[in-house]
């Protein structure tokens, strides 16, 4: 069975669409002749990637519906997964716009053929959450049931920058949506709720694995990627035939893009006073 790859980019922030274009080209560069889709409300941004990339248009009304009763933005990802699983007769690989494919995906596709599921990476058990948000999620959720899931010390946070699902996985996405909606109705801070719910659901498959060997997720370094890599890359790529534009990806070393060093409070004061 074939595998379809898709990303999601909605809204009028052109940077997000540029990131999605770069992500799509990175998959194309390492994996030619794959089925590539972009779920978007701005399909005109992807015309230059035709015929390799097929836009899947989503209207504003549909986006509003997908956000649900709690108006939760990241619920859109779950609904897009549900829609395409039911509409595209293939295995499905989703990747965030702020990702870059690192290599050929034959082993990922082999895993899907063996009924394995994938998310980008296994981050931490929720009860050991390292941030204020995840600690608050644990305080609110521990011992409680949300949709079909009881939150306890075995509940794990997975990162949803990549989600790969074998054909026939709709039931897991439906469980994730049910849990997501229940979590959003609680007092839990919602930022990570979508990926937490999806990790809980896919863990039920007993075959949930990491996909970080194939994709880099630069969610915490977007500004640097946007200004030093993506903008100059696309300026050059859009002048070229599509195959050659994709080949330019091989000139980018993803691991050389470093996060800016954050200055401590006293160092900032020293710099401001000119005494550092």
C-alpha cells in the first residue's frame, strides 16, 4: 500500500506557508515520486509546487468547525488527520510546517506496512513534566478520566511534530479527538492538549514508535531557521524547475543551524551598560 505525506498550514502568516513549502520540498528531495498534500486555506501559495504537491483546500467555515466548541486551534490537526484517513486510501504521514525531512523514508514506510504508528518523539511521563504548563496539566489531570483515558503515572507526553499512521487507524484519531475535547473542557492549560491526547490514543496500538530519526523539528528555533535558511532558500528555489529546487535541500545542513544563546539577566544589564 502506498503512503501519502501531508502538512498543514492555515492563516495569513506567510512565514508559516514558507516553512511548509520548505518542509514539503525536503520530503520531496529525499523521497521522489511520493504523494504530497498540503491542507491549507491559502492554496495559491503552493501553485509553484505543482504537480508534485496537491493542495487540499479547507474553508474558513470548516476551520471554525474543526476548532470545536472550545475553539481550540490545535484540534485542527486531529480533524485533518481524521479527514484524510477517511478519504485517502493509503498510509498517512503528517509533518508540522516547522520540520525538515532528513533522509529516505523507506524504513518508516516499512513500519507502517507492519501496522506501527509513529509520533516525532517520546518526551516525558506527564507527572515529571519540566514546565509550569505540564506540571499544571498533571495537577489537574491526575486520577481523572478524559474520554476513554485515565491519567496516571503511566501517561506520557509525545511530540506531534510528526504523526505517521497505517491505513485503518481512524479509531485512534477518534479517541484522541474525544480525549482532546474532554481535556479542553477541564481547567487544564490547553497548549499541549492535542499532542497529549494523540499520544494517549496511539499508545493503545501497542506499536507507537519515534520518528525523530527521519525528521528534525525546529519548533524552538523558528526565527533563526526562517531568516537564515528558509527565506534565502526559497528566493533561489523559486527560480528553478521543481526537481532542481528540491535538490537544493541537500545543500542545507540542518544540524548546523544553532539556537541563539540566551543571555542571563546580569549579562543583559552588563551589555546595556557597556561593561560586559
